[in-house]
C-alpha cells in the first residue's frame, strides 16, 4: 500500500478539503483526487462523500483513518529512530501575533534553526483571530496568540502572560497622577486592534470604572502603537515588555496609581496527529526559550505559566 496515498487520505480527512490538501502537500487537486481514487480502488470501499458543504468521511473512511494514522505514526517513529534532529527535513509553518514578534520570537527561531538546521521555517504575522482561522484551514501548523482554540486534533498550551500597563512619555502632560479611571480616560488611550482581547479587556476595565465614552485609538501594529506612545499622542495600554528599553532609559514611565489592565496571555496552539510530530518538538523549544526569556526579563515583564525547563543547547 502506498504510504503517500495514505498520507494524502489523512490530510483530506483533517482539512475536509481537496483544495486545501493540495496546497498543504504542494500538489494539485487532480493529483489528490487521483490518489484517493487509487486508494479506494485498492481497498474496495468509498472513503469520502462530497456535497455542497464540502468533504466528509464515510463510515468505512472513519475505520480506515484510524489505521492510516497508526501506519504513518509507525513510519515516522522508524525514521526518527534512525536519524538525528540535524537530519530532519521538512517545513514548519508558525503564526505569531505582534507581541510575540517584538519580544521572544527571534531567540525562538534561532533555537529552531540550531536544533533543526534542515527544516524550513515559514513565519506569518497576524492578529489572533486571523491566526486561529488560518490554523483551522490548515495553512499554519503552530500559532502563538491570545486564545484557546477548539477543534479536532488541536492542542493548546498556556505559555505566559505579559502584564499590560499604562505607559506615558516621561515628563509629558500625561505624566501625572490620576484620581480615577474616569480622569485617565479623558485622555486618548492607545492600544491594540479593535475587538482584540486586549481591546476588550480595556473596555471592560473602563466600564467597571463607570467610563461611558472613552477615546480609544486601536492600532494593529505594535511598532506603530509604541511609536505613537513615545511621541506623546496618548496614554499607551500595552505590555511593558514591548518598551523595556525605553523604560530602562527613562524615556517612558509606567503609571501605577490607577487600576492596571488585564495581562495579555500567550497561548500556543498546534495541530497533532500522524506526520505532525515535529510540531510537538517545536512547542517544547518554545517553552524552553520563553522560560529563559521570562527569567531574563523578570515577573514585572513576563509571568510564566509553564513549568521551568532547562535551557541547554543539546
């Protein structure tokens, strides 16, 4: 039995789409259909039903899927038993939100390259909502963002939280005491993109403070948001880790006399199953790198929710 055809079958079953499977496997829809047809002829059963809603497994297809995943798992285990990490090839597609990109993404990617020099790394920067959508569609293998994701063959791991604070230019007109949230909200607030988790948390905090009509500027770029704060366009509601150097230099200051916004959580979400063992290893590296980053920055900047791990370079 052709293992490539079995792998194709498994991906069609996961993605519920011949088109997405063709993109995933760098093939064409015609080739994917041909492989499935050949597998159906060999097994003597129909594996998929196609209708206007998409592709679904037949009862026989569900039985075959269980065995197909076992066979691919066995083959992957065999390959790993006779090779080391430096010889592992393939591609890992990682999606990350801006906060990750501007904090610990670089050491993370460096660690992957050291551990798996032959693996191609494809990076996507986007909002949490879009990253979740791309993971569901099979365009990404791992995403680093704010929300837990539900779905078949999907796992989540809470990695850390970044304390979000009110940040202003030192010595500016915003750098003063505020008697209440209502008084602070009279100034322009600069924060993350509209309807993002941080934006919703800010709205909830202001609502709890009986603020009815705040002036909030939602910005979908961390670089743009931090620049606006540095240049004095308003009070920033953002993780202090994003401007740690400016805080050290005294260019920016944290306002600590008013209630702080909720921390920004970081969740790793990835696809699991046959042929996706590399993702599990990459997640382990993410925990390792973030643990080291958290120790370096301190709990005022990063609060780890993963167990402490070693930071060796095996």
